[in-house]
């Protein structure tokens, strides 16, 4: 078994969608265990010096649109650049991901693939409980209690802890892949993630 990977992301992130399938392929090839760590980007950004999209300079927003098109072509994935219901309140969907990952670890990758597709291809609203219920069902999870679990304090506590862990480790965006404490920010770093998993090198440190 390879090094474990902590996978920080949010379902509201197009970059997490673009990298999801490739990351899972890399992790499977390396036999690397994955811990799914949904994180509240709306709280992570201000704590780490980032800005929400609407507050970024127009030059940065324009470049983002170009990059989305580049990576859509590079990954050969469908992607609606401005989905109908985006942005949406992602907290419940992220918390549902936490509950599903804990209870159905073998199905969580499929659930996320369908959830990402629902946002970025089918333009569905993941803030709607019925939409999430159908995605769960399509991924093989028929468990009404899971929606209730997502609302409970223990799941909220994990979501909050993910944020604390992210800030402690130096995670500041989505997706981030953390291996032995070394942070790889962005799905455009997946080649380096693959190389790290295949190597035995010590993690790089900022204070080296």
C-alpha cells in the first residue's frame, strides 16, 4: 500500500471536478488510501488570504475562464462554464459527502463523480435535497438516514475540523492533495502527486 492522501475539496469547485477522475485513477494505480476532506471554501479563503470569485480583479476572472476551457479540453471532459445554479450553498452537499464517505467508503468516489457532473454538466442545484437523494441512489446508496446524518452535530464537527486541519497544513484552495504533510494545490499538480506516490522521497517543507 502506498502513502495515504488527504483529499481537500468542495463540490462547488470546478477544479475539483476537472481533477477528480484523474486523481482517483492515480490513487488506485498507486494503491494509495484516500481520506475525503470536504472543506468550506467560503471560510477557508478569508483565513488564508484568498478572495471569493466575485471579489477578484476582472483580469483574474477572465483568465480563470480561459483556464477552465483549456483544462476542459485537456481532460476531455464536458464542462458548463457558468452553470445555471452556480454558485449555490454547498455546505449540506459537502456534509453529505462526509457522511457518505464514512458509511460507504467503496461508493464515495462514484457519488462524487455523479455530484460533480450534476453541477458542471447537467446544471442541477446541489442545494436541493431531492437532487442529492437522486445522486445517492444513482451511485448505489439508498439510505434515507444518510441525509439526516449530514445534519447532525458530529458531521458538522468533522466539517469544521477539516477546515482547521486545512489551515494547519497550509491548504488554501480546492482541490488540494496532502501527502505526508506536503500540499499539492490544484488539479494541475496531479502529475506531481503521481510522482510523489511512486517515490520514497521525504516531503518538502517550507522551512527547509
